[in-house]
């Protein structure tokens, strides 16, 4: 009986072991032009690591920072997320909110000339670039020829003249996404800043940091005035203030606009699989007789949060910049931030050659999101729209921007 009782209490080894719950990574991603590829990358990673699942969520609105601020405030930081290489993100790293990525394969494989963008004042290596970023003008060679334009313009007056010639030929000159102020800032603002400010003030970055960069000036007002002049001269499509990011791309791809002001990140969409020949040229936001100053730097990239899932997120980061990067690259065809890719990938030769020429330029400025304080970024977006709507003059916009930089420097340097 004792033996029988003991036997009856033996655990049933035929029952399956309890399933181990997978780790769920939260990934908050800025991917306006490659959401499908991000889902594909996440699925491929989970097939390789079935114990880890990736909950992909996409950022909305006009900036990375406006998506992150409420997450930080509510102590709800994602495990891996898109970030910009600016002071705001660097300070998150110095506050201990971001993981140091210096020991990852992704950091080791990133081009060395990009690493300074992603290193904080306390030497925290807080992010990996999404690509080498530059803003440029894509143009339809066939429509230029129809309007009698043999070569792209090389200064701002020549650009306006090209717009006039295109209009006379019944062609919409430029597709601009006024409803998506992120591209107003990446496009006309960044090019205006690089030519009007960075070219004249060698220590402009330090002056932004300490609040001494003067932008209540005619040169700063001219940044806004040139953008407004595009509208006043009829260079833009109808309803340009209601045009979003995707619609502006479609207008160009469908041959309904001769040019669009875009970033290198859109090369895969704008330079292939069309019924016309596309070209690119540096935005000629310079005066006649002066060299144009390019916009070039790091594209929005990724950081890992100091969360309980940090190790799994670091594993996903290396996959994202390993086999996963090829999936993304074959869609986007921009300039990879990596020394070596994990497999064959497509790079548009026009973009590659263009960026190669810019890398050794003596004077340049990065995209606006890499040097403006986060509070100024939030202010700049509606300010650009207000100028186009006529609610603010270019001079008023420059004064408001100037005050914002001073206020942000005062706050940050307390």
C-alpha cells in the first residue's frame, strides 16, 4: 500500500512542460517610407529567435522628438526606438536612459565619420545612424527638356528662372509637402541655413549651444523669405499646404511635377521604376557667384533603452543593422551608414556619387534635426507653415527662431 501510494504521487512525465513566455520587444519606429520592410525585418528576426517577438509601432506627427517626449515623461520608454543625432538624445543617454552601444557589432560597423554625431558629451555611444543623409532636388529630365532647360540651375535666381520656364511650358515646377513641415525644415530651411548661416559663421554650432547665434538678422529672415517666394512665384503645386509626404512623392513619380525637394532616403522611390529619366542636383539656395553649401550628416537612426529587455533589444539592433538592413536598403536605396553589408544590396549610383562628392566639402551643415534644440524643432514646424500661410512675416519668423534658441540655451545650460 505504501509503495502504491508513493507510485501514485510520482509526477506524470508525459505532460508537456509549461511553455516559456516569449520576450516582447517594443519598437517605436520613424519609417514614413518603409513600414512594410520594418515588419518584414521584425518577422525575420523572430524566425531566427522564436523566444523574442517584436511589437512594431510607428511614430506619427512631424518629429521623432514629439513622439519620445510623452514616453519619457510617463516612464514608458520603448526597448528600441528611432532617435536623431542631436543634443536632446545625447542628454537622454547622459541621464542613463539609453544603452551604450559601443560594444555592438552595429557600432563597430558604422562609418567612423558618423560616430561623432552619436557620441554624447559624457562619451556615451547612444545611437546608430539610419544612413548618410543629405537633402537635394530630384528632377524630371524629360520635363526639363520640354521646357527648354538644358542643365539644372546652380543659384537661386537661376532656380526661379527655371520655375518660370517650366510654368510657361504648362508644367508644375516643384512638389513641396507643405502639410508635412518636417520636409519644409529638411528642405528649404536646412538649405537656407547652410548657405546663409553656416557659410558665414564658422562656430555656429557652439553659438547655438551657448545661445549667442544671432538669427534676428536679414540673412536669417531670408531663409524664410526664399521659401515664401517659391509660393509667390507660383513654383508650387495647387493646394501645396494640404500636401503630405507621400502625396508629394507621388506627384513627382507620376510626372505631375518637374522637381521635388527631398532627402537621400527617398532615392528608392524617386529614381527607379518610372517612365521618365530622373536626375538630382544640389539645392541652389546660394546667391549667384557663390558656391552652394550642402546639407549632409546622419539620418535618423536607432537607440536602445535601458529597460528590462535591453539584452534582447541589443540582439535585435545587431540584426536590424545586419541581415535586416539589406531588406530595408533594397527598398530605400540610400547611402548605408555601414562599412560592410550582410548581403547584396541596391545603392542608387547617382545618390552614391553625389554623396561621395560631398563628404570632403569644407563647409556644410547637417539636417536641421541634428543641431536645433528639441524645443526649437517643435516651434519651427508650425512657424514654417505660418510663413507660407502669411500669418508670420519672414522677419517675424527669424525673430521668433532667434528667441527660441536663446531660451533653449538658457534652459539647457542651467
